[in-house]
């Protein structure tokens, strides 16, 4: 990968049948730099490069990228949706209950679904969404300091 990944991102967009635009490239670069960012974080990072870009435009770009499989959307309960460019490996997430910090957890199985329900009631199951909840290192040390 080169410095900012622009060539890779250009190829990704083309392969997905999307027009290559500067805002799309900028959003992909922002996601590469900050995995699991929410829309506001991505919009702020994108504006640093582009000057102006509405939050709605960022929503639209993320929607298109998610639909084409270039971006994965995760939505931990009680937290705003996050986006990441790491797709296709069925990895999971560990989320801090206090601050919402999110990290990747490799899937022990590696393909979806990696868990089999005890009874599927006739459904064809294609994915198990696993979220591990806990307390991140920052929040653990804050809790220790205030105790
Ligand atoms: Zn935390
Ligand atoms: Zn992830």
C-alpha cells in the first residue's frame, strides 16, 4: 500500500462499480486512519482535506460504500453507528460499556455464521453478530483512580 492508499481506494471503487470521486476517496482514507469511526468523526476528518463536505454527503457516501461491501457498518446497542474498512473476514468487536471504545476481535472460526443457534426455527442463518462488552483500559484506570 502506498502512503495514503489512494491507488488502492481508486481500484476498490472501480471494482465495486462506483465512480471515483474525491469525497469517496477522502472518506475511505479517513476510515483507514480511524477504524470504527462514527459519522461525525469521519465528516470532521474529511473536511480537513476537502474544506466543505456536508454530514449528509458523508452519510450518502457511507451508505453507497456499505451497500457495495467496501465498508462495514457496526451498531453497538446504545452507541452511534460506526464504520470500518476491514470487511469480509467476519471479525467481531469488543466495546467499552462506558466510553464506547471499540476494538477488533478476530473470529476464531473465520467464516459466517461462526455460531450455530441451538434452534433456528426454520430460518436459514447466514451470520452471527457477536459483540463482546466490557471496560476498556482507559476506563479501568479511571475507575481505579476515582475509587
Ligand atoms: Zn472506555
Ligand atoms: Zn472492526
